[in-house]
């Protein structure tokens, strides 16, 4: 029996449940828990809805809390949800109002009314049946910039942003600089990613070089120092992903019997599946290091198609539901996971400190963990993978 078979059997002993289904059942038993997808609507509808929400606020202006907006890209799944949960928790502790907006383009979509929480600490806009896979990058970038601009018009005093790109972040910062007629600049806290853009108040992210080192070392140990490794990832425009690759290579160059193929470019799950298929058709590949979630899932799809999960190793980044399922099944060997809950929590606290003229850290590094079938059921890792059990 192989190591992967042992790990798969161990995983299935946990009440025989898919791990994501198990924690969804746990969450359903928590009073008041509701998973929400938070989306933006048309500009006119959004303005009207926010104005209506404001009308429900206390008439005493002196008691109105600071309003902080969380702007996340469309379709970012469980990480965006973890960030939101962390920001919500910090907002309740700090007594500030949190507006949470997932930035979908408005054209061609249908929107449901905004809902105001019972404690009136949050205003949310929901969108029905979005299909972010068909949206171009430029359209999604523009939607995120428009969402941030709209939040500023509605009185946001700080922005928490998980930016899609350097371009989107630059435009959001420009909006933050020019939104107030008195010349004051709205602070922008960047979550999850980092880009070489001036004007950012604070960055909350993982140490991508260190995370890459973790991935490279994990692969070297899986292959026992010998084999052929392929890197899968997007175009080199994200400085964080470049740093991940740098960390991977720092480790693997120390193993003369490990040959690393030039990085293969792929940006979607289907594209990365095709890339993995071509690599395995053309040559022997003993392991894939996948720098983003779509690459992990695409490579896993090809290994499942070939029934080759016992032969080819995968080390990836992320904690999306489907990645965790593939990890539990033994198709993915390791995932480098960052603490999204902490990103939201610490990001909001940095925004509050800035608004209170307190000292703010220019950069806050998040913990990353190497998760496998051997340790994914440890309680500390369960809290990391499923933040609603905090």
C-alpha cells in the first residue's frame, strides 16, 4: 500500500464525511450562522440602497460609527469569505460599520435588494447567478474600481481592498486621494496581495518568498530529492506570485537530481488542465508545483483523468473547497494555506488605527501553513481552513 493510499484511508475515517460537507454541517448548527455572498449592483441601484440603509441609522450624527468598506474581486470564493468573516469580527469589536462589496460588473445581471443586519453594523448588496468565469480581466478590474468609488461617495472613511491587479489598485488609490473635497486622503489597506503601488497605507499578506520555500521543500521531500518538477502559474505580472516562484527555486536548486521545467503559463482551470496534459504527454513529470488555485485544480483534473494520482505529486497554494476535497482524496499532496480570517481582522484593525491617528504597520505578515492529509484534521488547521469555527 502506498503512502497516498494510507493518507486517503486516514482521511476517510473522519466519520466517513467529505471534510467540507462535515464543517458545513457544523456551521449549520451554530445559531445565527449564515453564509453570504456579497455582491454589488448597478451604480444607481447601489446608491439608492445604501442611502436607504443610511436612513435606518441613528439620527444622532455624533453616534454614527466610522464606515469602512471591504472591496473584494468577483468570484474569489472561500478566501474572500474568510477575509470577510475576520473583518466582521474586528468591526463588531471596534464598533465601526462595515460595508462589504464583492465587485461584479453590473451589466446583464439581476440584483436583489440590500439587506441590513439586525445589529445595523453591515450593509450588503447581493447579486443573483453571477458568472464571473466569462468576464474579462479588464471588465472585472473596472468593476472593482467602480465599487470602491461608489463606497467612497457613500461616506467610506477607509477601504480594505483585495486588489485584482496593480492597475486596479492604482486606480482605487487615485479615487481615495481625490474623493474628499477638503484634501484628506482615505486610507487604503491592501489584503492578500501586494503590488508596487505608492499610496498604500498598510499591506496585510503572506510572505510569498517563505511560502514558496515551503512549497519547494515539500516537493523535494515528496520526491526524495530526485525527479522532474513542472511549475504551473499565471503570467508574471503579480509580484507576489513572482516571489513564490523565487522561493520555490531557492530550494530546488539545492537538489542536483531534481530537474525543474520552465514555468508553464496558464490562467484558468481549463487552461492549466490542458497545460498539465501536454506536459505529461510530452515527457515524464514527477511533480507539479502550482502557484494559484486554478493551476492546482487543473493539474488535479488531469491526474484524475489518467488515474495517476499515485504517481505524480502536486503541491499547491490555496484553500478553496474543491482543493480541500482533492487534498482529502490524496490527489493534492500539500497545500500552502494563508490565514484569510486574520487578513480581514488585522486589516480592519489597521484601518481603525489609522482613522484614530494611531501608529499603523506598513506591512503585516500572515502565517502560512503546509497542510496535508496527515494534518488537515488537526484543530488548529481546521480553524485555518474553516474560519467559521473560530
